[in-house]
C-alpha cells in the first residue's frame, strides 16, 4: 500500500507535469498572427537577390510562401513552424503558382513565379 508521502509526491509530480505542458502550449500560442506578419515584413529586406530565400507554407497564414532575407529565414521558419495555426482547409498546392525563385526588388525580397 502506498504511503501518504508517496501519494503526495505523485500528486506534486503530476501537477508539475501539467504546468510544464501548459507552459509549452502557451509558448506555442503566445505569438499572434499580426506579430508573425510584422516579423515577415521586417525580414524581407535585401540589397541583392542572393540575400533572399523562400520560406514555404503554412498556406493558412502565408498563402504559398514568402521571400525573406536568408539571415532572418531560420527565425521566420521557427515562428511559422511553432505557431499553433487554426486549421483552414485550402488547396494550397493547386492554387499556388510555380515558383521560379526569389529576387530583390526595391530592397525587398520578392517571389518570382512562372507566368
């Protein structure tokens, strides 16, 4: 039979585990879409085309993807991968144009698509 101290220890461990889960979930959802859009816009700076890279979907926030400065790409990818996007059913692959590459136009990274 479990002693009183073991039961309390198990209860404390369980509560601690729930708090960790809540922290992880809150971390994933603490950034809102507007903040991500702002960060994507800020990350689109460039001087030459070689500085721009493509970040793919989730299409429910970025349509077919975005072009950002390659120095900013890991941070943007982290934001879009970890944000808990509400699921919006879209047929992204069919509606997206064929991507040819990225370019720097007026000091802002842009996607170049097949016409």
